[in-house]
């Protein structure tokens, strides 16, 4: 007889429009057992990201077992695998998990301790759950991909343009870039998103529905040293090629749908790089543990008041109805900050 314990989760069998009740369903699945460097975490709060809606979007595929989505989570370590050295039962943690494993929309989740951080002590679980995916993405984009210096004096005369500064990643990237003492120019299109970007450290905000170069010229910045594109790489490619400084660097997190002319960057010796925060966990790269370290550094910056959570909306409890509502809100567009669901 199989006596394995069961747990609540929210999953899917078919990939459907979010309006359909079966697009996300309450299910019961086996509670996993940690081995190796895995932690078994009791999940107390999760946030929803665009990747959740992309993975759930309609397609001709049927899952025999329920697929559990969800990446951002905060919770308490229930058990630690025999090879764990960073954490022990009872530790409060936050993390974004791996795209190759079962997700965080479950009462308990297995996650490799090398991509887990110590939860900021000054935040509750919902506030912490808003941070991991966007925090890792922003940190890797700025420091690993764009190559921004960790020495503030090196950055003081340099500029960064963040396209989509009021979204989840943009809200963290703006704070981190401001802390690095770059001059941050954000893009937004509504009064509320403009105010949000400025509150989080943007020195200037321009309208991303209008050509970017004339707006930057009007501010006295004919070129910028760095660009972080968080929305529609295809649309902004020509703009970015025009405004990037000679020997500057562009980073995007949004895949292209069309071919882009990389040769537009040649005369400037400008670089283009991708950021995908699941690369390290998906390929189990030798430096995978860097996500553990950077999450701990973000916790420190949160706890000393340097940066702040980007939580803007809470739902409770964690169940299919609320997750469908969260997916629908994201798919509508226009989200400012992050939406978190807490409690079972």
C-alpha cells in the first residue's frame, strides 16, 4: 500500500484561456521527499509572473499528470536533503525555483538550496515572495550581463535606460541601478507608472509610446551607456541601436519574434546580450550558487532600507480561483509592481 502523504496544489491538464475554469484547477498531488541538496519548503506565499501566463497559454497539449506552475515563493524549510549545508529546518527562505521542475503553486516544494536565499527579516512572506524572480533577473542583467561596476564612483557619470521601468523587473532594476549611482532614465506611459518609477529611483521618465531619441535629446542625453529592455525587443530595436553609446551594452529579457539586424550595432562596437534568470538552474552551471549569494545580498539591501519590496496587491488564499484571477490581471497588461497570493 502506498502511504505517501498528499498535498494541495494548483495545476493544469490542458492549456486553455484563463477564462475557462479548467485552465487552473485545485488538485491533490504527492508530497515530495528531499534528497541531495534539495530543500522541502512549506510554501506560504507565491507571486505570479509573465512566464506563468506564457507557459499556461493555449496550446495543443494534454498533461497526464497535473502540471504545477509557479516560480516565486517564500516559506519555511520543512526538511533539508542530506547534502544541504546552507539551510536547516525552520529557516525562512525565498527563491524562484527552476523552470525544469514542479512549481511553487503547491503546499510544499522541492528546490535546490543553491538557488535559495535567506528571506529578508524585515519583510513578511508575501512581501518577500514578490522579489526573487525579478530580483535575480535585475541583478544578473545589471551586473552579469551589462557588466555594470559594483564600484559606485565608476558609475557616477554613466546612464542607463530601463524600458518598462514600472513593471516587476523594472521596479527592482531601477532601485539597484540608482543604488549603483547610475543616472537612471525609465520609460512609462501613465501618470501612476511614471510616479512609481520616479519613487523607485528614476531621475527621468520618458514615454515608451513615443520615439525615444528625441525625448532623450531633450533631456540632454543623446546617448546612454546601458539599455535594459524589459518590453518588446522587436519594437525598440531600431531605437536602441540609435541611442546606445559607442561601446555601450544592450540587454533584453524579451525574446524576438522577428529577425533583428545585429549589424546596426557594428559601427558603435556596441554589444547585445540576453538575460534569462533560469539559465543557471536549467543547465546547473558551475556558478549556479551565485543565485543563492545574490538573493542573500538583496535581502541585506532590503533589511538596511536600500531597496524595497515591489508588492502592490495581495490575494488570499492560494487556490485555483485566485491564481486564475492573478493570471487574468497579468494578461490585461499595465501591472505596476507585483501581485502576491498568500496562505492555503
